[in-house]
C-alpha cells in the first residue's frame, strides 16, 4: 500500500490501527475480517495483523459466532481525553440542574474538523430522530452546538474547517451555501448563542451557548435539545435560553477557577506502609 503521508515522522502502522478501530460502527458491533478490511481500506492480511495486535492489547476480541468486536477498553482512549480536560466533572452538576429545570436533554460538544463530537450529556427519555451518545458526530453547521463553535473562529478559519468532509456519516437535512453560512455565523457572533430548527433532522430543535476558559476562549458549547412537536421556538428562546446562558456562564466560571487553582502533587513516603488499623466504634 502507498503511504498516505510522506513525512518521515508519520507512522503508517499506527494510522492503520486507528483506521481499523474506526471501521466498527454502532450498527455493526461484530464484523468479519473482510468487512473490517473493506471499511478500513486495507488489504485483508494487513487488517488481520492489525486486528490480532489489537486483540493482544485488549481493544478487540473474537466474537462467539466468529468475526471481531471491540471491547470496553476502547473507551479508555476517549475517556482519557475527556478526563484530561476535566470539563465533564466541572459541568455535570450544572447540566443536571439545567435538565431538572427544563425537562429537556443537554449536551456538551467540541469541534473536530467539520463535525461536532459529543463529550458530555445529561439526557431525559424521549424519542428523537437521531440517537446521541458520548462520541457521536454530527455535521457542525447543521447543529446549534456546531454553529457556536464555528462562530468562535474567524470567518476564514470557519470556511476552511467547513471545507473538510464530514466523518459523521449523516447527510444533513439542509445544505447551506457559503453566503448563508457566513450570514448565519455572523448572527451567532453578534448575539452570542445559536438556534437550529430541524436543520439536521426533522423534529430536532435546539439552542446552544459557548463555554469559555479563563482567558475567554471558547473551548466547547452547551445546548438544550427539544422535540419540535413539543416545544415551540418561543419557549426554547424565551424560557430555556436564559437558563442555558446562566448555566454556560456558571460552567465557564468554574472551569476558569479550576484552571487558576495551583496543582499540588502530594509525594508518597518511601518504603513499606503500615496496614490500616480498624476503626474502633463506640
């Protein structure tokens, strides 16, 4: 196979391993060797070696009825990112209060190319057109979360990002021209929040606001997601938006405080430690 990158620092074998991990889709938990090779764009012998390596490392296992499937250990790869940011720990109590007040689901997303990727979510049980879990991708421009993140970029950078092909696998319900995109993002920059009304899929209506770090940079976006048949736009923007903006401000403030706090590492004493003694109860 031809190398995809001529840089001497590019590790082709690592790239192929990631291609194989990405080949597994939500509706295809078990895949044959041939299916993995086709989805990853690799020869079958290469895909086999990669799969067996991932099996030895604990990220893939052989399914009971044949084929390969991912193991829960794959979650470590994504959760390492989420936990290293610590944003979920900061945001969770605020999101739970927001959901309790609106009775609607709330999510946090970040930008990855022309897609958004969900990194945190507090959901309520409702039937919606598209299922959302941690790691779900959607085309950014068709979502309120994505519009907030794109509006944080310069117009030139936003267009450059949007020129990248989506990896979500979900065709948008509405496709915008470059002029429409620019006008929409100007509006979001001016008012500080974004609204989408069934642009990604029928029945999905949401509003989103930015989350900022201690220097004022947008690091993620937070939304309230509703079903269009149940929640009019007037309720979404008149009742839920003020709560969303308040929550986004509280999360941003807490995140800034976490960043500003000194990080202290407590050294462990050397040598064997005595066993803990049982607590004597009165």
